[in-house]
């Protein structure tokens, strides 16, 4: 038997050693024993980080939905696969069994086929957290189409960019969405986006909020009538191990969003294996990850990882504050949640509301707590541990990325002793390295550096859609023969890792990864703006908030700075989404620049964080005088 379920620290070390001494044998055993293949591989792994080219389980044939659904039908047909918890607590939750899921995915897959979607075609999914979201993702996978889920909080411009980049031929959306006490006109956003998307010929529209929306003749179709007519069985398309399963966009420090491409077999094996171990999922457990399926966390740990293990996974449509700040805890009590996985920003927001909300609900079902998305601060960690876990539930602080597909550094619940703010140990098969600025690996403990990974793992992204060169430049060029994560980290005296944050121009706001460049581009479109620079500054709840330094073309022109601030945030909302709005905007006469013209963000970051005691060397600046001026007028 392979080591599918690790139970104590000694076993972790033992399995870890095996996984790095002989990765191919290790992953082959896991793949062989725990998944359903139509044909086995010829080769477990081939790789070359200089190209870069990575192939896992080459030659194997499979369909991931057979692994997530069909194979459970015999033993778990009546088990609940997905619990749908609606935005409004008065609306009844839905329990979708594996058998029902099979039927709904098959029907949806047939609708896709009837509408001209086939293997390799890209389908954009722009839906709220309703069952159709998970079902449409699985339906794409059923027929070998590549899904590209765009988070339904993104603006029409952001949506259009993503649709065009991967030339999606279909968009799946809904008439609208609920978000707390508000409704959002999703279809209106899609209509606006599609004005610039000639590649899309069909839009399938799910009904959720029952508003009157306009349907474009020949392009838009209501989903339900098509599902009603569809056949309830659909043979899975058998794909190659390395065929793309999905594209998911993530922001970079420069340029347009990167369409990370994940392939089928390696992604499946790794997400399933990490899910089972990190959360110690047991057959009768109810698991809840509060993320949206629009992010990688939802792809890997709401849909694929849990379903591959035959788990019961919750999809929550709403927000933590509606109808009040007790909503999460009410859901935990109602569905007797055993594993609960959320983000530091949510924990901080809930902690701020005090413990009264917690006390009203029975949280005794909880066994494991998880966190992901950004470094968790000590205070939030302890609040989570004391009040939610009552010091009895281990906290798994899981570090990973859209690009990594699955959890990379994390405790294994009950096996790895936790340590506040530490993601602790590399997961099985993961070989991290800390690098210095000269490109040398820093060996030993009690050191810090830039975090790289030295060896391939099954769920790593294989390329950036349409731009392999950018994939190479971004991840494989900073250090020879290593994947560079963009994060800094330290390793303590026992080898535990603590992620210290991004070392590039990506800012994490409420767990959302935002590149500075696209926001600056948006601001610069305002006719009064000459130049801008965005930095992050510490924020109690969001972790980081955005601080913008803006220089104007003519200072006298805009006397009303508050209006100007509003207009700038309006442009950002339109182009990127409300998540990227600036908390503070300071108008300045100039931005500190190096002689080569690069904005010195290091200085701006310190000023925005009120940390001006040591600004470092400013002598190399082209215009050192602006620094004092900016400091004098800081907000
Ligand atoms: C970046 C990746 C992986 C799903 C959510 C984010 C930061 C993520 C942690 C953690 C410290 C973390 C990193 C990483 N990050 N998890 N547990 N501790 N930092 O995916 O949007 O691709 O962002 O999020 O900086 O590089 P993403």
C-alpha cells in the first residue's frame, strides 16, 4: 500500500524522504492505487526547467470526472457530494448526491456538445457560487473542453481581456447574482464585455435572481430548457494526461493577466492527495472551503480535490457578514462542518466583530481549520485557534499559488505540530530552496531568502496560455533550474518555513493577488493624470490596502481633489473591479526615480506604511527632493 494517508510526524518524514529520493516511484504508486485510468502512462516524469517543459504520467489516458464522480457511484451514489448553502439563510440548502451530480454534469455536458463545444475548445465560466458553477466546470472536463473561470466580481473590461486572450467560444453566466443584501447584474456585465469579444458565439444563461434581462437573439440561450431536454448520460471524453484541463488567470507585476494552464493527470493526483492529507479528510466528514471557485483555491479544494476523494464539499453563495457576522458559524453548526478552510482577511474581519457571534453557535464538529491566501498575522492566528478551534483543532496554514495548482508548504493536520504564522514543512514531494541575491542557495536553518522550488511536482502549471516565453521569463529565469515563486521566506531552527510576502510588485489585498501595473495603467487613463505608482500599506482587515501616489498633468486644473479621487477609483472599478480600489490617493509633484527612470517603490512603500525612520539610500535618486515633499504630505 502506498502512503495515501499520513498520520504522524515520523510517518511524514519517512514518506517525505521517499518522495524526494525517488519521486517517480513515489508518485507512480500513488497514481496507480488511488485513481481510475483508461490507460496507464509510459513515463512518470520528464522535465527540463530550462525550456521549461514538464510532463507527468505521459501516455496515460483518463477523464478527471470519472475520478471525481463515476467511480463513486457504486459505493457513494447516495452520499452528498455538494451542499449548496444559499446567500439567503431562509432559502433551503441543497444536497446534491454523487448520483445527482453525475446526471447534472452529463446533461450539462450534452448541452455543451449540442452547442458546438468540443475537446480543446475554451469555455469562459462567469457565474456566482451556485451549483451550476461546479457543474459547468465538470461538464467541460467531461468533454475535454478547457474551462476558464473568471471570478464574478471582475469588471466587464477584465472579463473581456480574459475571454479574448484564450479565445473562448462560449460564456456561461447567470441573470445575476446575490451578494449579501445586494444583487449584481452579471448578464449586463457580460453583454458589455462581449461588445469586444468576436470569438464568442454562444452565451448560456442560468436563472438565479429572476430579473428581466435582455437576451441577444442567436447568441444567448436560457440554460434550464436546454438541460431539461438533454440526455442524462454522457460518455466521458478520454484525454491525455497532459491535455489542458483549465486556464485560470492570475495577475502579474507587469502586463496583462497570465492565463495559467493546468493539465489533467498530475493536477488530479496532486490535488486529491494533498486534500486527503492536509485536511485529514475521513469518509463521513463535511468539508467547507469558503473560497470562490473563481480562484484556484476553489478549483483545487472545493471541486477537484474533494470530489476525487468522494468527499462532501460545501459551496457557499454568500458573504461572511450577511445577514450578520455570525453567518459562517451558523453554517458550521447547521451542516456540522468538520474541516473549515478560509482566508486570513476573513478571519481578521470576523475577529473585529468580537466573539458574541461565535458563542451563539455550536462549533463542536470542527476538527481542522485551514488558512490560505496571504501570510496570517500572529493575532489572527491566535484568535482563530482560541475562539474557533478552542485550541483543539490544528490550524493548517497552507502556502501555495495559482501556478502551483495545489498546497506546497503546510502542516498535515494532527501530524505536523503547528507554529503560529508558519506554513511549517514542505508537503510530500516538494523541494523548496531559499536563494540569496547572488543566485546561490542558502543552506542550513535560521536563514531567509527568496523561495524557489527545485524539482517538479505533479500539479505545477505547464505554461501561460499563448505565451510560453513569458512563463519561462517569469518563473524560470531568476534562478537557474529552479521555479521562482515571487515570495520571500524564512526557515527557522527546525526547518519550518514562514512566508514573509511578495518580493515583486504584486500586492495581496484581502487575499486577492493584484499586480501594480494594471492598476497604474487604469489610473493613467484619467485625462488629468500624468503618472502614478501604487504600493501596499498594512491594513487591519485586508492585510494590505492600496496607496496611490499620483502626479497630475497640470496641478491647477483639478481643484477638487476629492472628486478626482472618486473618478480615479471609478476607472479602476470599471477596468479591474472594486477590489482594486485605492484606499488612499496622494497627489504629488513627482515620484522618486532612479537614474534609469525606475520608480523607487521601496521608498514609497515605507512612506505609505509610516515607516520613514530608515528610508535607505536615496542618493542614487534622480530627484531626491520629492521624497521630503511626499513625506510632508503623506495621508
Ligand atoms: C500568493 C499566491 C493559493 C491560493 C490563494 C492565493 C500568497 C498564499 C499563503 C500563505 C503566506 C500566502 C503568496 C503567494 N500566499 N497562501 N499560507 N501564507 N502567503 O493564490 O492568488 O495565486 O496568490 O499568495 O504570496 O505567492 P494566488
